[in-house]
C-alpha cells in the first residue's frame, strides 16, 4: 500500500511560494519560507509531520488498549514538532506528544504503559529518529 503527497515550489527560497497536497485530496494548502521559518499563518512540512505522528500514535494506542480489553472512549493527541536552528542549518530537534484519554476501568499506570508502547511502536514513530517525549493524562 503506497500513500502519496505532492509539493510544488516556484521561486527562490525566501520569496518563493509553494503548495502541499495529499494524494487523497483531503488537504491542499500553500506554504512559504515565512510559514515554515518565521511563524507566519499557513502550513509547513513540520506541521503535517506532527499531524501524521499524532494520528498514527493515537490509532496505535487505540489498538493496544482495545487488545488489552480496555477500548477507549476518547483519545486526543497534540504533537509539537520542534524546528530549530542547529549550527548553520535548521533541524527537527524533537517531537512532544501530549495525550489526554478517557479509558474506563484503566489505571493511570496502565494507561502510561500502553501510551509508551504506542509511542515507540507506531509506524510514524518507528520512521523517525529524533528524540520524542510523551505526556499522557488520563481523565
């Protein structure tokens, strides 16, 4: 199974403009130097990476919880992707996952254990080699 996404860019790095499009057609949007490196309104590759990671992690956790006999009522994950200047270049220096879940009959310790398993086991986590953190809150 292959998934695709496309990027288009026109112009130089600082004044050029581009667009990102998911192969499914579910998302298409513009991006630029200012949306990526200067905090301007709009999307960027790191934001889309965060969405992919949050979605993958949350689905994996749902699987692990359900397999353990504790199907979740709800799971909400926020991924913060850190893009920082390192030397002369920019780098993704980490990803923070913040999770809030409602899982009847599950202790906070069990919830944390399953969340850690999902953090290391989800497909996107395995594809990334940057440090990741996880803050899991039950309730």
